[in-house]
C-alpha cells in the first residue's frame, strides 16, 4: 500500500474496480471513435463518466488511451500524453488498467514498456503485470516443469482468441497428444480435465500453497484459509480460517488431531482486494432474495464483533457440515442459495448457532476454490502418514 494525498492507495491497480474516491481516475483502453462498447471501456461509461464518442483524454473520472488504431508504436504517443497529464495533475490519482491487453490483442510484454516512465510517479498505479511483466510472459518449459513437480492448485490467466480468463487447475502434466507444447490439468470451474496451450498461459501463481514444514510461518499479514487432513474423517479435508500476522505460525493450537498441509492467502477485508464483495453491494443487487453462489468453493465471511468493534474477524459460511467455530467439511455449489449467510437480525444466520453471535455484523464475502485432494503431492502424503503415526491413535 502507498499513501498519497493523505489517503491509503494500493501499490498496483486492482483487477476489478467498482468505485473511486473523488480524486481518483480510471484509465482505460479505447478506440479513436470513442465507441466504448466493451471491456474496461464499457465500465468507464457505465460507472466513471466516460463519454461516448470521445476516444482520448480525461472524461468524468476516467481517462481514455486509444489502442485499436494499429501497432504498439501508434499507442505510445497517447501513453506519453497521459504520463505528461499525470505529472501536471498531482491532485489526481490514476489507476491504469491493462490497456491494449483485452480486445486489442496485445500482451503485457508489448504494452508494459510504454509505461516505464510512469513507474516513478507517486500518483499512478499500474497493473502488477506491467510492473513485473516478466512474470507474465509466456511460460517456458522450466517454469512448467516446476509447476508439474510441485503440484498443488494453481491460478492461471489463459488467453483463448481475444479473451483472457482465470482458471484454477490441479493434477498438472504434459499433454500425451500434444507433447511439451501443452499441459493437461483438472479445472475446478468445469470439473473436468482440459488442455492448455503453454504459449497462451499469461500468468501463473500458486492458489493453494503446500505447507512443507511443521513450523511454517505466515509470509504476510492477512487472512489464511487452512486445509487440513483429518484422519478421524477417514482422511478427508476440512478447513478453518484465521487472521494471522506475518511471522506467526500457520500451525494453530486448535488443530487437535488434524494436520495442516496447505493454505490460501487472502488480503484482509478493506485492503482493496478485488476478490472481496461487500455485503452492501450484495444486498443492493439481490434485495435479500435468493443469492446464487458465484462458484463452487468455500465461503469466507468478514464480520465485526461487539467485543472487538475496531477489528474485522473471519469465519467460514456453513456450507455442508459445520462445527461451532466455523470449520466446514465441504463448501457450497455454484448457484446454490447463500442468502442465509447474510440474514442477521439477531444472529449471523447459519454462521453462528448460539447467543454469542448476538450483535455481530456481517461486512463482506469471498468464495475460495476448495483444495483438490488429487493435487496433493507425494511428499505431503508421506508427511501426513508420518504425522498421523506420531500424533493419532486411529
């Protein structure tokens, strides 16, 4: 995070921007005709004051940079013009989106160098892929080998035709039919194995990170969803969620006879993480009618407690099978009704089962993909078997 004009701002442009502060500007890719029909341009028109027919420059709380008129060299003059504008308007803060990397069809590698002079500007946030664009280049064989060796669950951004889509994959290996040019992987979004062309994978990052040592520490402040192997459940996975500070142990005292083997990290609610959705937005859209789950997964709830009014706390929505402290044996299915998580006249609906939840206020919600048991690598299984022998009487 950075502080600019006495306001805390993110270091990088969030993937999804739903609202802006009065001094913030949404910078998007356009065309010279100003036909803002799709992508970030449509968001700029609908939400941030972009003007139909105006293809360049400041308009409302948005700024248009044309990207559809030719090659990268035709975009550079407009980027230079924007950088000069940002230097002259220190009273404004600019969020640059991944201009040119959607419908226009350019890559981060092609567009990122155009913004090299913007990296030093305190009032400009760039996409993380522009700042560290080498991480978003087409994956080489060495990187793919590392992903296959480590296994686990990965989040990839994959381009097919002009569309860039996020997938969560596991059980990763080279394709038997296409050799080293493609990988096959189980995809959680469609619950089946898909083939991905390696040259079309634009970014990859671990989604579930395997815990390799028993005294593992949290790498950052934030919210950690912990996946645990529970021998008492026949070797099934259960979960719990904690707010953990950097350097604290990921192995919590309340684990009893279950072994934590992986974690998923989330920024705390209110830190401009685009994955969180506020209860206010959910209620405005659905008006307490049935609320369909946006995907299969584990629902994480952010709430405020009357005993700790200045802090956010977190629990897992009661998907199917739930202990009183918020653990779940499994998540919820896509499109299943999750409105019960947000009904809190006196209690927190199904999230809490006792009077201790009185006065609690739900703040936000995020869905996290479950850990695929088929993705657990061999060294984790060996650790689990050894740990079970030492700690359990099952």
